[in-house]
């Protein structure tokens, strides 16, 4: 089983020819509300890719909270440890332009309430094979989850997004770090992915730096870094590409696939995701991944 300790947000997405500059108003073409949050997205991606998934987190007691919970359950994600907190759910305000690029403001809402884990969460993590985490929950909860997992030999995967400086206390409990190019540069102080990977390997034993359309760079301590190319596709919306990649990666690793096979599976899933609008709505099912 895969446990996801992370955020649920309602994505409020405006599609526009071009994103507004500072102080500018542009008229958009289309608006959608789509269940999201990096945690929930990774949970849905993993469930659709064929994983048995449990979501640990919190939604608000507003209408979005109900929709978010329903969305996860509909995807087959276990929500027994998805709490309902007083106040608004998390929201992400997203602008997608005609090149498929996005700009995002996240307001944490209920996600910010989860500062510590209870015995139920700790037990659920301990009973899993893998724990997926991101940085949209309070760092105290992330550190606690990572420590609990590590203590039980549960493999931990961290997506360091939104990127922020991390303590050794957290790094020490991470088995695999999966930053995108920008996050890798921020965390390592090195723009070049190979150089960034070498710095990050001082902190964690394995790193996958995702490089958008260029694919990803895998590096492990004591081994040669390997560049995996992404399938060549036409991107219409890259929102959720990284989360789809990680969710599918976790499923493949959990099934015992070697890294190269797991990355190929994850890359196929992410390439399918970028060809459709939205995040959770565009994540592929296992049959589609295997057919691609
Ligand atoms: P994030 O979405 O977190 O910013 P990336 O942009 O690096 O992360 O994308 C994550 C993964 O999604 C990439 O490693 C790649 O496998 C896939 N991907 C992203 N953009 C494209 C694209 N234009 N074509 C094919 N695959 C893509």
C-alpha cells in the first residue's frame, strides 16, 4: 500500500491566451474548478496507475471539502484519515496560458491545520510500503511522517514543492527526492541538473530531477547518473505532470520494478497527463499507461 501525506486543494483554473502581467487584467477564455493539491494529485495518480492508496490530510468544512473528499473516493483512494477541519479548504488559483505554461497561488486553508500526526496516522504509515510527501502541509507534520516511516523501514519519497530550504532533520528520513529542475536548483544552489544532483546526493541516497519535456535525471550515491528521455508529445497543460510522474513512479517501485522500468512507466503516465487540460482530471489509468 502507498500512503500519501499531503495537501488537498480545489484548483480554480483560468485558461487564457496569455497570463496577465503585474497590475494588468486580461480576459480569459474558460474557467474550471478541478480537485487538486499536490498530495491529492499524487494519490489520484497512484490510484489510477493501479496502486492501493491511502490519503492522510485535511479538507475544510466548506462545499469544496465535500467535493475534494468525493473526488478522492471516486478515484478509489482510502479517505479514512482525511480529516475535516473547521474553515475553508485549501485552494489553488491557477492561470494556464496557450503555451500550456502555468502560474499558481496556493492558499493552504485546512492543510495548514495539520501540524502534528496522531497514532492513527503513524500506524497507517507504518503499515504501508511507501510514503509520498510534498511541502504543502506544515513542515512539522511532514518531518513527523518521514521519521515514522523511516523508523519502520517504509520507503519515503519527497516532492520538495513548494520549494523551501529543508533541514537535515527532514533530509535524513528521505530515501528518494524528486524535485523538478527549478526546485533542484533552489535546493542545491546549482542550475545544471548533474551538478545539482551531486549536491543533493549528500543529503539523500537517491534523486530524480524531472526536466519537463526533456525527461528526467536519475542519480544514486555511488552510481553514474542516468538521463531518461520523455516521450515526444504535444503539451496542452503541464499542470500535474510532476505529481502524475511521482504517483505512477511509486506504484511501479512498490511493485518491485527496477528504477529504469519504474521511470519509463512514470514518464509514460506524465506524458499522457500533459496532453489533456487540468491536473487530476488528466491523469491516466493503468490500461492507458500500459497501452502507450
Ligand atoms: P513539474 O510538473 O513538477 O514542474 P516537470 O515539468 O519536470 O515537473 O514534469 C514532470 C515530468 O512530466 C517530466 O519528467 C516528464 O516525464 C513529464 N513531462 C512534463 N512535460 C512534458 C512534455 N512537454 N512532454 C512529455 N513529458 C513531459
